[in-house]
C-alpha cells in the first residue's frame, strides 16, 4: 500500500462513520449528504505517484489544480437524499460551490 492508498482507505472509513452515525441517530432518511471537493486533482508528488500507478486522477480531463483546463475545475459532487434524489441519478448540470452556502442557510 502507498500513502495515496492509505488516504483513500481513511477517507472511505470517515464517510462510512458519518453515514453510520446519521443512521444510528435516526436521521439518515431526512438528511441531505453531499460529498464534493473544491478543485480538481493537484499534480504534486501524490498525484504523480498515482499516475505512475495507472490511476487517472482527473479521468480523461486535461489539466490539474491551478490550471485553466477542465481537470483543474471539474469536481466530484455526490449527493444522497433518500426520497428526494433517486440512487444512481447522474446530472450534467453546472454548479458553483459558493452558491451552496446561500442555498442551505
């Protein structure tokens, strides 16, 4: 395992802990959970190592964080909201994370 793999495993565990806690508290069915990022992947040592290992850190998109290409700006946005968002739904809508705070307040 590499440091990158350790990070992915830790991230997976943390997300699982959040979802399990919502379930335990009885609020998972009426809670909107969003998993997102602020930018595309960064071409640092971890990014270079991931690429060498065959992982496409930005999929087929060109560029990285701090660049003008889509790979630096397109981000994951995964939402779970039982009864509101059907599982497996895919959207190509453009969003701006800045808008989310105003929307949720």
